[in-house]
């Protein structure tokens, strides 16, 4: 087998790996707010690409008359989550979405976007009082595959908190109304995934259990 043929097969395999079963973000702005008391708000405004369908449409594997039905299945699946305020198909497995979620982190908790089996961003709280923000990392080979498919994967993540930040890899830090704003500019699939560790102060409120009656 020629080296060119081997290279082509390897490229297809890499593309299949990244586009196996995941959502990819593009043309987006996402913001996370975390209070030192555990309150949080997570928002995402931009595009989500269901990679398997995008790949299959691009390769001509999906009959034209079946594409609308497959797109609608994915739209309905996203819309099941009430945090998605808008889910609009842009064609080829790309959806423009508005996602807004808020809540309270328990001492041990995990909050994910889009969902636990398709993570783009996550907040992880641990009993030692730390809260870690992580974005999904893309391996270099997978990033090459995304670029080969014409996916730019551009956008911006922001995090605002009044908690003590122990470490981060943000592109820059600014101030908003006296609070630090950590900003990650995502230029392409090769950009580093967001990472930040913060330490809550004091004890987060824990719901007290009602006393049992004798």
C-alpha cells in the first residue's frame, strides 16, 4: 500500500475519532459566574455542531430526503433540556442555541454543558472547598481532523467570581464592577482548553434535615 494511501486512511480515521459522538462549539460567547457561597450561572450563546451528522452530510452518506428528519431529531433532543431557551437549525448538523442555567453547587457536585456524555464545559466542586472549571480538551490529531472538515471552532469563554482563584490559564484577566473576569479566547481547535481552580471561602449553606419526631 502506498504511503499516500496510508496517509489518507489515517486522516479519515482521525476525523472519525473526533466526530464520533460529540457536540462542538463555534462562533460563541459563554460566561460562567460562581459565587463564593456556591451559587452559579452558566450561559452559552452561539453554535453547537453535532459532529457525526455534520461529517456524514459532508461525505454524502445521508440521503437528501433524510437530512431534515435527522436534524429535527437532534433539535428535539437538545430542546428537552429546559436550559436551552432557543435551538435553531442552521443546516448540516449546526444549531444556533441560547443556553442559560443557574443553581447552587453542593460541596460535591458536577455541572456540565452540554451534558455529561458530551462535555464542552464543566464545573466540579469537591469537599475540600475547591471548584474547578475545565473545558473539553482536543488532542492535536483531533484538532487537525476538525480543521480538515472546515470547522473553525472560534469563540470566547468568560468566568467571573468573588472566590479566591488558585490557578488558571486564561488568555487575559480584566475587571468588571470590581470583580476579576477571566477570559479565554478560542481562535481555533488548537487553542488550549479553559482551566481554572478557585477556593470557596467559609462553608457553603447546607440544607438542614428536619428533626425526626419521636
